[in-house]
C-alpha cells in the first residue's frame, strides 16, 4: 500500500532527526544542529502544524491517507493532545516513543509483507475521524498555500533588480 510507504517515509525521517538530536555531539553535528529541549519541541510542533496542512487536502491520495494514519496514531498515543478550546499541543516525551513505535510497526509490516496487517492499519488509522474533521473545519477560509503571480521578464520595469 502506498499510504504505508508514505507514512513510513515521514516517520522514519522524524526518527532519524530525533536520533541525530540525541547523538549530535557524538556524530559531530552539534555545531550545526540544535538539540536542546526547545529544538526538539519545535521539531514536533512544526510536524503537527504540517500534518494539519497536509490533511486539508483530504485523504484521496497516499500522502493524505499516510498522514491520517500518523495523526491518528500519535493522537491515540497521547502525543498529539486536543484541548477543550479546540487547540492542539504536543507531548514531546510521548511523541518520541510514539514515533519509534510507529516506525517499528510500519517497517515490520513492509519487511514481512503483512498484507492483512497493513489493511487493518489503514482501515483503523487511515481515516478522517470526527475530531480531526472538526479541527480541519476551523481552518476553512485560510489559504493552504501562497499563490504566486509570475511576471514575465519582458514586462518588468526598466532597472528592476532581477538578481538576488
């Protein structure tokens, strides 16, 4: 299933980033990679925000279904926390273990070729649950992306700086 592969790619990337943060000094990247608590929180909060952006496009393709699987898994594990006012936060410690566990599950499904297990995971997690749908409905009216307007070089005013 393509959605399993997409979810695996995302989660394995998160796992790798966390691993690098945890071992930055030993790996010799501590001078270019922040790894303190604030940086780790920023990683996962940014990931949560990115999840909402991706899910706004729906579950009609592998990326959407894969993201729904991740969002629902992390919510089920208490890593993504919905508050009474409709906002969300990340429990960083729960997120670290949830990333590790989901990565393990996805990699195992693929390695073993467990078709039935993959189908069950997709059926259970690759769905738009009511709480997620409600959260996404609050984002209606907010653009999903910028819409650039490209101007052909021939219509630029004389002296326009085209080199950046």
